């Protein structure tokens, strides 16, 4: 399946962005034990700070209409330097996919299958995503609309079910923590859920949308995703209150508190199952992007045949590299923001600047 | 590596030869004796071939012969429309230089007469039910259509019972089927193309489509695939389906079949192509969407809101049929927390006596159900009903009492069985999917079930039926997929089917009650 | 653990069959480039050795430079 | 197409080889519905007893209600909860299944020293739930399991449904493990848990009755309050759907139903140091029973009842508040509301909040609206003057 010829519509592009952020909504463990009750504030500030980089992404996509991130890097920095930078990006994409795979397996292990060994869950997830990636981008994003409705339905339903347990008082006090904590929270949020949108720079060339639509769809997707992320965090804080910082997966605990009649209790697994589908969708997109970068670096025509071997590497690395969930969250809280934000936001910004200064654009006839 | 190559060579050496063509003679001779002799040698004087020699013309100066297949032709029609006019001309027929042409134009009163000059055409027409007229010292012959074999009358279709709506179903004869469709769609732009497929069976296959609405590249694909079929015989449209469908390995049928002309007519109007195969009452329509199997003819004749409900019931039934047993197993084996306490206690009590693990029980019950269903179909009609009822009651009850199977398992399997009857078109795919998801659920609980669901979804997304995405009904806006909007506002055809999405007629009709009130307001008449 | 790795390699054969058939050497190299480290990780995982991920390494390096929370 | 099939087939066969880890045959489970924890004689050891449902093979799923004792109680003494379950699993044929656990019951002496060390297991481990309810029982907790209960399957389910029904009227009777831990984490906020007593004479059919609340300072139980103070506590806490109060004055007896109690707490500062708290309690009351009050006409009866109710509420509320002030335990979330709305102020009040709370001056002003007098209009007094 050559990369260029599968085209998806702009609307599906937007839905997959929303789905992407909603999938990482359940992983809000990162900021929970830094800014305890004020995490919902941090989410708002983080999104406000992220908006300019959304437009920066849009501008980058519009300037290089038919080129994905790796091709831009190679075009600007020349074949040798460009390849080195794209290898860094490859390692970056590999580690993001590994991150999400460990998150997925952690969730399934804690909520559903506590004693199944780690490798089985990773392998099942890899096999399914490999099949999806092999059958092309259209198949990957065709269900994003359904997933978005499913996810938002879950969020709203859980808020309704938890209505009697919600305490508005838990949302206060505001601005009671030192400034450093806020900065770290915003920094993390810009790295984990929002920064990962840099991945869509590689999918953008396969999307049919004109200049104005790029901005519209990208911004709309990011804002709806951020809003549902905000709702999830708000729900978790108002339900759990002080204990919000204690848990690895606060949403899992919030779902557990749902108790309607005598029969409908302990139904958190039904909610978690849907969130797992979303996570698998997110991992399949990340997997697709990693495979695209590999095929760009070695400029292969068809990327179909290297999918499974990349999957094998991902599988084994995911098991070895993350000891347990605590070390995993610590790494995400302290290590990731610095490394990833530079690659996610600062570097594309430099690309844009250079392309503006030296007025490098993708050749005239191509940019429709 | 080498064994692979050796196997390849062996295959090439003794590949089966294609079917040999029998007829070696080519053109007719003008001597009647030779022609008759050749015909007999070709047919090998089989019993039902009739050769009638007779003389005609002024003082019987000319000699002719009629060749036809007894049983395929209408004997009275032959004598009345061929033999008697020839005998009327007894006294006035002198020697004419071009006798065959004169007979064809003047004497014969049959509606359809053709001049043939080669043995192949003569033979194939004769086998198709026409009679062949040979005349001495003329090297061409006349083929006269005198079809008249036994035909089944148009009756109510067995497979698609309907409460409201037309009850006529297709029959085995291709001409009656095409006439039934022609009666439904009387527009001149309805095209019927005829193909002959099958070396031995020479079955007539008719493509029916609306010229201004059909999707041209689907038509092109279909024609090229039909031409490439090299096979001995085609007796049923299902066989044809196997040869021309996109992916014969997927459990999903990508070609729809139906026994009711109004369903096929509706599909043709939406831009699809119907394929009528001679000798079978099932007409297949191409390309098919996944949502088509959830639409039944009755949806469009009944009340609108009721159809909303029925559509949702069908989708839920499909989900229960496929994911029912798997969900039950994952609940009972992996996530006992989900079951409310009192229900859990009753399930444990019910399962206290049984010894088999649940997966074995479910497989036993599913297998028993399949046996009963097959028995119900295979036995003659009256026996079939009795067997399925007796089987269900006795077997279920006895199994529970004997402690072979727990009561909840019987209920779960019964529900999934009944649910799979709700969607006839998909009744072949449901058992396959059910087993696939069942195995995944037994080994990984709800996580396995989700993986199974995703596998099915991915497979569906990559499936295309003749270039049209199979699963497009849900993802893109479609007025008829999950819910059926009011007929008056159903303006657009499903995406990708029609040529360029021509809007259907009558899209400007508003609800009459609104229009009348507006009229009255304007006039100011207070009701 | 090893059994699972072997099963996965079984599935990989399907991926390798076209590569060997059409003699695409470049694909072969890339695949091996990913499989060999994968195998190393597999044996490490079998022995239960947990490798410190590169994020934590860089994080400690940054911490030594003083850029951290 | 063939490739996809191979992939799917291998996916399946890989699962075949893998076997199923988490599958638990359902009839090898012992459904635990209650856990009781008591202090055992040995120092540092605890008696942990667990009650579950006895399942009996029954045809056609109908409940065979003939055998009376439908409960199984398992006992063990260990140092920690996790060892207890490990120990029980070791010695019982079926594996204990904690997901359906409804209640955790603590003996009074366990509650007296440290409660938190027993709750840690319920929150941390995956297979137990953190929204199970908590109860304190006077004396030993495992007497609860000895009660024979007619209606329910076993005593813990009886207790669970009992709490569910009463907590529908007064929210504060129901407190789960998670709430208790949340209260522990909030500074200056102490929790109150309902306390029950198993009644000894087993002739009547009410085996257990609620004797009030156990008051906790962080994780130690320091006092018990009886039913009277319980009403005061409920009034001060607010957010209550329905409770009742019978007042006997020298004119007669009247019993009220208080629907929908709402309290607003307002702290008055003097140079940002809280000295006074004004609590307004809004109550809509209904007169359920009215005896005596002959000499009042209809008009001034209403006024009289108003005075009686307001006086009663002021007495009860202030008395309970004083009682908690002596205990130096802020159970009403006053400190919490300061923390939530003025975090800066709370920083310098944080360390000696108990003394500040004890020295607070309290002023209660109830706003009672007597909604309806039931179906009888006039005062019903047999043979009295009309």
C-alpha cells in the first residue's frame, strides 16, 4: 500500500484527532499527584497555551501540502542531517507507542485480567493493530466517528450515573499550590495528550482539505478533545475529592463508585472496555506513524511488509522497558515533558521559521 | 525452497485440459439428406430428438424436414403455425429461386424466425426449444421459436414471508422472471443483457439495470468477470455468486439475493444490477451493502415509526446472535463482579450439579441447536416442524435435569439461536462469527471479546463489493441505514451505488397536513 | 514467554514470504534491524531483567544539569 | 485475502496455546458478603471472620428455602488482612471471591486503636472493592454473623439493605471505606461512623439495632454519641431528606417530620481569626401527631408550634455542638470550608484548629416552615371544649 494514494476526508481527520485525545483522557494519573484538586484548572491553562502550536501545526501542513514531517525535515536539512533528525523522531514515535502500550496493558491488568502475563496482552494488541495498519489508513480512521460518539456517550453517562456522589466542594481550593507545580502540570499536559498531535503532521498529507479547512478541522478536533479531557478530569476530581491524587487510574475508581439500583453496580468494566477500544485506536495510529517514518527514512515504496517486524520490536521493548506503573508514571511526569515537548512543539516551530526565512516551500505545481 | 519449485513443476505438467469442443462440422450443406444425417450423428439419435420429414409445394415438388426436441416445444403450436400454412400453399407454390426467404417472409406465421447457416447455431437453438426447418437444396435453415415446456406458476416465495406487500415470487423460468421485473419498472431505459455461461449447461444469464442510474464501473467489472467464467454448468445463482464476488474467503456475503421482484426492483432503482439465472428463483443483486441485510421489504410498506423500532430490534438481535454466548462466558468465567449477587447465587446453584466447564456446555448446546435446525430443514415439511419443536423442548429440559448442562446456558443459547433467525441474509455469517468470538472470549474474557469485535470491524472495513465499500452504510450519511427517514424526504440514493447520486423524484413533497394548513392560513379560513 | 515470541515469529513468516519471493533485500535488512533487538529484548524479558528506559536515562542526565522539577 | 486469514488463524492458535489464566469456574467460588475484624487475645493479632452465601444444587433454579442456615462463617487470626485471606484460601476448598463484599464490620476495641491499617488492603488491591460500607459494632464484631435472619440470605445482606434504606433518608448513615480515607486525608475534618449493637434476647425478629454514631479523631475512635445527639449532629450537618422529632411541652405533645434540612455555616472573623460561627438551619416541617394544646385557637396554634420547634432545635443543636467542642473534633467540615474558600487563611490556622474550633462561639438560627398539618383541620380533643 503506497503511502500517498489512500485519501481520507477532512472530517474523519478531525474525528481521529478528537478520538486521539479522548483516548488519553483516562491516563490523567500523570498530573493527579502533582496538582491534586486543581488539575482541572491546569487542563484549561494547558489547552490555552497549546492553541498557538495548533495553528503552527496548521501552518506547517499548509506550507508543505503533500509532504509529511519526515519529508519536510529531509527537504530542509538535506539527506544526511535530515535522516539523523528523522531517526530521532523515529525513536520518539517508538517510545510514545511503547508508552501507550504499557498504559493499555496496565489498565487491562488492573481492571480485567490481573493474572494473565504481560506479553499476552501486548501481543494481542499488537496483532490487531498490525492488521489494521496493514489494511491502510482508510480502514484505520473509518471508525473514528463511531469511537468519538461512543467515548462522549460514556463520559456523559458516567457523569449522570455519578450525580449523587459528585461534591462540588471538592473542586476547591483554587490557586493554593506553588506556581512551580502549575508550570510542571502544564508542561506535562502539553507533552502527553496535546503534544502527541504532532503525529498528525504525518497523516495530514493523506487528507483532502484546503488551506482554510486545515485550521478549522485541526483546531476543532483539538478543542473538542480537550473539552472531553477536561470533563473527565472534572468528573474524577469532584467524585474522588482528596483521594484523586492517590490512585494510578482515577477514572477506574470513579466508575467503581457507580451504584444505581441493587443490580447496576460494579459495572466499571463496561466503561473500561470502551476506553480500551479507544486506546487500541490510538495505538494503531501511533503504530501507523512509526511505520511511515521507517519507510520514509529508507524511502521504501510499500510499507506493508515491515509492519510486523516493527511490531515485534515494540512488543518486546514495551515489556522490558517499563518496570512497573510507578516508575512509568514517574518517568512520564519528570522525564517526558522536557524531551518530548522539544520534539513536539519547539522543533516543528523551528522548521516553520526556517521555511519562512529561506522561503522553502514544497514545489509550486504540487501545492494545490 | 526446492520442494516448492518441484511442486510447481509437477502441477504445470499434468494440468487438466480445458473442456473440448464437440462440434466439428461447421457449415450446412444444401443436400437435405446430409444435413439430417449430420444432425443425427451429432445428437447420437437420443430418444427425445424428433426429425419430421414432409413434402410441400405444388404437387409436392419440394422436400423439407423439421428438427425439434420433444418436451421443450409446444406440438400444437408447431402444427398450427408451420405445417398447416405450408400445406395451404400446396397448389400455388411453384419453383422459386429463393425458396427459404419466401417461406420466412410469406408463409410462416410465427412471431420469431431466424435464418441460420452453421450447425452450432442450429444445434444450440434446437436445444433451447426452437424448431429447425431444413429445405432441400438450400444451404441455410430457419429457426422458429416454439417454446412450450412445463413452467411453475408464480407462487408465494418460501424464504421471504411478508405480512404486507406483494406476494408474487420468481419462478425457475428466466423469461417469467424478467417479465416480472419489467412489469415493476416500465421505463424504456431498463436494459436486459443476455449472457450464456457454462460449457455444457449453456444457462442463460440476464443482467438487468437502469441505463441512466447504474454505476458504470461496477457494470464494467461485472461484465469482465462474467466473461472470464469458464465452467461446465451453472445451476444456481449461488454458484455464479461464488465466481464473481470480490472476496470468496470472507464470511460476509457481498452479493444480495432475493426471491421477490419488488425487492429486486427497488434495488435496481437504487442503481444496482440484478442478475437473473435461468433455472433458479433466486435473483442476485450486485453491489451489496452490509446494511441491506437489515432492511426487509416490509420496512417500506409499514408505518414509519414502527420501522424505527424493528430496525433497532434487528441490530440488537444481530449483536446478541454474534456476541451472546461470548459475553455470557466472559461474564461467568472472568468478570463475576458484573453479575448482581442474587443472580450470581442462582447461577451457581444451577451450575452446582453440572460437571462440564461452561465452554464445553455452550459448545454442546450450540452443536445440538445446529443439528435441530438442519433436521428441521432437511425433513419434509410436516415432519420438519414437529422435529424442531420436540427437539427444542425435550432436549433442553432433559439436558438440564440430567445435569449435563446448566439452565442459564440453555437460555443463552436459545436466545442467540432465535436472534439469528431475525436476519435471514446473514444467517450464514452468524455461526462463523459466533464461534470466532466465542473462542477469543473463553481465553481472554471481555478483552478477547473486544479484540474479536475489532477484528470483525477491520475486516468489514477493508471489504468491498464490486468496488463499493461494503460497510459504508454506517460511516457516511445515509438516509436508510440505521433508521428509515420518511419516504417523502428520502431524496438521495446510497453513496457510491448510483452513477452520480441522482436525486430520486418527488423530493419536493412536504407533509400534506402542513401544506393544507398553510393553504388555509393564506386564505384565512378558520377551521 | 519464549513460546509467545516464537508464535509471533510464526506470524512473521507470512510477512517474510513476499520479501523472499520478490528478493527485496532492503526490506529484509530493515526487518532484521527490528527483529534482532527485539530478540535481545525477548531474552532479557525472559530472564526478567528490566532495562532502564532511555527516558529515565536522559531525565537523570537533565537532573544532573539542574533542569528538572 | 489468504494472508488475512492466516493472520486471524494464527491469532487464534496463539491463544489456544496460551491457556486461560484468569478463568475461574463459577462453582469453585465462595461469595463473600461480609468481613468482621476484631482484636484477638494475642497482642498484635486480629480475628478476621468472613461470611458468605451457601450455595446448594437446586433443580430449575428455585431457591430451596427449607434449610434454615444459609450462611457459612470462616474464622482466622492473623497479623494482617492479606495474610488472613491467604490463610482462609489455604484452608477452604473454594477460593474466596471478594468482589461481592458488601460490608466491613469493626469491633469497638479495634476501632479504639488504629482503623486505618485495616483499610489499606481494601483500597490498594485490585480484587477488593473500595466502596464497601463500614460499620462499628459494640463489643465483638463476629456476633453479627451469629444473628439468624429470616428475610435475607445472611446477616450482612440484612445489614446492607438496612443501611441502604435508612441512608436514603439520612445520607450520613452510609460511609464507605473510600469516604473514610478521604476524610482522613482532609486536614481538620474527622469522620463519624454509625454504631450498631447486637441485641441479646433472640426472641424478637429485630436482631440488631443502631445505637448512634462513633466519633473518630483521624483513625481513632474517641467517643460514642447517642440518638439524641445524633439528631443534633444530623441537624448541624444538613443535607438530610427526612428525619423526625417528638417534642413534649407542658401544653401537650407534638411530633414533627423534618423534610429537607439545609444548613448554611458562616464564620465571623476578627482580624482574620475565627471567633464566631452562625449556623442557619432551614427546615420544612410537617406535623404528624398533635395531642393537647386545647386552649389554643387555630391561628395562634401555628405560632405556638413555631416557637416550640425553633426552641427545640436551638437546644439540641447547641448542645451537640458544645459536646463536639469538648471533644475538640470538628466533624462538621467548618475547617474544610475555610480551607476550600480561603486557603491562605487556613495555612496559619492549620496546626491548632482543634483548639480554635473548641473556642468558637456558636449561634444557631433555625428557619422552620410548617408546611402541612396532615388531614385533620381542628385539634382533636375528645370531650374537650369546642
